[in-house]
DNA sequence: TTGTATGCGTTATCAT
DNA sequence: ATGATAACGCATACAA
C-alpha cells in the first residue's frame, strides 16, 4: 500500500505537505496540490483506514450481534442494517451468537477493545431464557453505546427498536374473530419461550378472552416432527377454523397439513402467519402474514445508534416499528 | 478505555515494562507481573485492537462481499464463514452488493485501504452478466488476496471454492431418468443467466441427450407470477412426469401447483429441487433436494483464504465442495 | 530486571 | 507555502 511517506519521498517534499495537499488545505499552492494529486492518483494512494481510526479514536464501525442469519427475519434486518450503515459511511462487523449465551458474551468482549464504536444486538435465546445479561450491561459500563432490537431486556437501560408484538397478534386474532367469524382459533408457535413469543401469545389470549372464546396453543419448540404434530392436532380437532402462527414457518406447514386433511382454505380454515418479503410465494393458497418490516427495524436501529454516537444531546428511547397485516389467499 | 500509559503511570513504571509484563515476557519479574496483571484486571484493561493492527500491519479481519443474505444459500454460507473466522480469531466485515455492480465495486474500494487482510466474494449478478470484473482484478493487483466462491470469474486467477454444479444436476436428472423411469422432465429455474445456472442447465441437457430425451426449460427469472406460469405450463403439458428445479424456491412452488392440478407426487410426478437445511419442511410431500452444503462452502473458503494470508508457500487452488442428493418424499 | 527510543500512517500544531 | 514535531496505543530493539 502506498503511504504518505512514499509520496513525499518521490516528490521530494515533506509528509505534512503531502497530507495537507491531499486534504485540499488552503496553505498549499495549487501547483503542489496538482503534483501531489497526480502522483497519488497514479499510485492509487488511499489513506490507511487503521491509522485514521487510531488518530481519531473512532472506527466508524458498528458491531452487529445476531442470533442467526438463517432465519429470514434476521436476514432482512441485516439487509437494512448494512444498507443504512453504508449510506452513513459506517462498516459493520457481524457476529452470530447462534443463540448461545457464551458466544454472545465472547463476541461482545472481543469487540469491546476499540474495534467498534457501538453495538446493535438481538439477545440470544439462551441469554434471554436464563436471564443472564450482565455481559451486555458491562459493555454499557465501558461507555460503548449498545442498542437492542427485536428481543430486548427490560432491566437494561439503552436504546431499543422493537415491534409491537402484542398489538399485532391481538389485531390479527381479532380480524379472524370479527371479520371472518372464526370460533376455534389455534395458535401455533415454535418461539413460545422468547420475549417476543410471550408477547404475541398474550395478544392472542387477550383477543380471545374479550370475545369469550377458548384459547388453544400448540407449542412446537423442540418438537421433532412439526408437520406430523400439526397434522394430528388438526385431525383430532376438526372444529378448528382459524390458525394464527407467530413464526415464519409453522403457518406454511399448517396450510399444507390442512390441505392433506382436505380442508378448504380459506373456506373451512383461515390462516395468518408471520413472514417476510417472499414468504407467501411458498404456500398455495398464498399465506396471509404479519409483515414485520424487518428491513425498517435494521434501518431505524442504525440511525438511532448513530445518533447516539454523534449527537451530544442524544436521549435514550424505544422506537416501535409499525408492522402491517398483509392479507392474501389464506384468509377470506 | 484503559491504556498501557495509564497503567504505567499508576504503577510508577514504564510503558514497556507494563507491555512486557502483560505479554508474560521472561524479562519481567514475577512480582512486577503480578502487580501489573492485578491492576489491569481491576481496570479491565484490553489492548487496543486498532493500535495493534497498525503496529502489525495486519487487521485479522476478512471482508465478505455477498450479493444478499435473504437468499438462504448465502445465509448459510455466511454462517459457515462467521463460525470459521471466529475460530481462527478473525473478524468479518460484511458488505451486501444487492447484486449491483456499482455497490460491489464501491465496497471493494472502500475496504481496500487497510481495513481487511483479504476478501471473500461472490460476484454480483450484474457484474457477472455484464462481464465487468476489472474492479476485482484491481484489488488483486494491490496484493490483497481475494477468494471467489459459488459464482466465479474464470478469467481471474485466484483461490476459488465452488460446487460441482454441472455434475450435480447431471446426476439428479439421471436419477429421474434411470431410477424413476421419467420421460418428460422439465427444468424450472429463476437463475438461468448466472454462471451456476448455466452449468446446471448444461448438466440437465447432457443427461437428457444421453438418454435420447427431449429437454424443456421454463425460465422464470424476471417473471412476475411464477406460480401461475408454472401452473399453466403443467396444465398445458400433462405428460410432464419429472421436474428439476435448480434454485431453492421454484421446486416448492411446482409441488404446490402440481397438487392444485391433482397430480399425485411422487406417483405422477417426481420433483427434485435445490435447498438448504430446512427447505423440505416447507412442502408436502417434503421436497427432495440437492443440498449444496452451503455451510461447508463458507468454512472451506475461510480456511483457504487464511492459508493464503499466512502461508508463505500458498498455492492458488480451486476447491469443489461436495454436495449431496437428499431424497425425500417428492421422489419415489 | 527495567527503561528509552523508535516506528506503524495519519493529522494537527507549531515553526520557518 | 512548506516543513518539523508530536501524538494516537502498542510492541520491540536496544540500552542501562
């Protein structure tokens, strides 16, 4: 890599002159600027980013800690994060916790050595279930800003970007009750022990209670044959006329199983799931989904974190990113 | 952040003594080491990574440039990359080209300033279609190692990690011909203009030619209503008794459409697609897939790049990661 | 065993 | 208009 020193030597001028010339300082003559810029161009000079980071004590880099990227929700969040970070001249260093507390902790510790200016994090499943989040609080103690999105820890005070999980499922359930006159609505889930899962289940329960209906929940986390389990449930409960899935996968499976049982969708059974950009391509009839606008979650998270990093008067806040109910063929 | 200087001042010793003590140098007395380590522990000292990077002229960071992460194939590759990088004490900076030549170019240029030690890249669709890859060659000119995976550019000489696309589809097609006695095998695809798509189509053609059968290809890239297009094709060609999908989505749609036409799967129609970890959960009957072992692609890529970065005698090579045909319910 | 000096590449301050 | 020097934090060759 070409350095200032090399340019200076070749031009027989000092390093500081070269530096100033490249930064278009008024102290430098037009002639010198021209000579310097020409040579810099020719040798493809680029200021060494690491040296700048050391000098400025800023990395312009954000640490992003995600449970996984195989889940399309987080994939789309990451898309939003990357795009917005790039637009604001930030790089992102990505770590995947794989839902492990230990990996999450190590990643945070490793990057808390000046590698990044701040963190975006979704707490790992294990950390959340075991309620161990001291490692996150410790990062905040070292004055490195942290923003939590999606899954959050109430006890920790920091910026947060979330979805209105409770309201969303409440609304979706109410839609099935009031608009589609469904009486026996099943909730299927493989995320029941996550904070967001609990909130969604509460929304479902509230809507049913208000309507005087009974709630039925099929918990599928750690279940091996998800398809068979749903099939057997539907077979044993033929009265089921509505399904709310609170994740992005069990709703599609439920549609397939219902079809195998010769249930007409949406005539006999309405289905609403959670989903992302192309989710509804995957089922026939196309599944109606709660679209969480994952991209926007990523976008808002980056913007809020950068505000924290750059704005003296930044105030901690919690942003709720609006979601939308995207009705398709699996509802009437 | 605590620095060596601060520790030195507090202990009334020199910076270099502190540095050596922390690095467990034999030059330093046990007593001093103890004092230093205790204070370092107490103040939660961590060596500033940026300063180390500048000193060593190494970042221990890999730049990863992906077209997207919403595609589960790349998501799983990224998983393999992250895990393997972490195990080898490397960070990853992730950039998403979004299939755009321009974004890919800018990302490469931005990180070619000392930010990373090397690159892992899958060429963007636009770059590949327009055959513009000078920006990648330029990075190599600056002596920063680049490794291409999945989609590769033949004209550029560098490490490569690929899948045996030709052979895979050849084998899958032959399976339908020889084992399942299929005569009218359709290929569906939404990636026909990518290098990997072309290779896969060639494998399909070869197998059919050898068997004296006719090839039929349904190209779906840029098609709006993929489901309807497949439906209409199958309706107009009821003789179709086998389908090869060369991407991870059109195979599932084909199964759904065939069922809508009351075709029995796999009795009337066998289907093989491409897919990843949980792909087969999404269809009923479960789809048979070519599993590309995306995770391994990521893993091998990192290992090969690190060898290039650290091994004096590294020789450029192309690794073919073996895939497997995972038969499930959509074949007999 | 400990300390001093130097340099990584850049930029800001202070001479000349 | 140009140059010398110092500093960011760390590591190491070299003195003492």
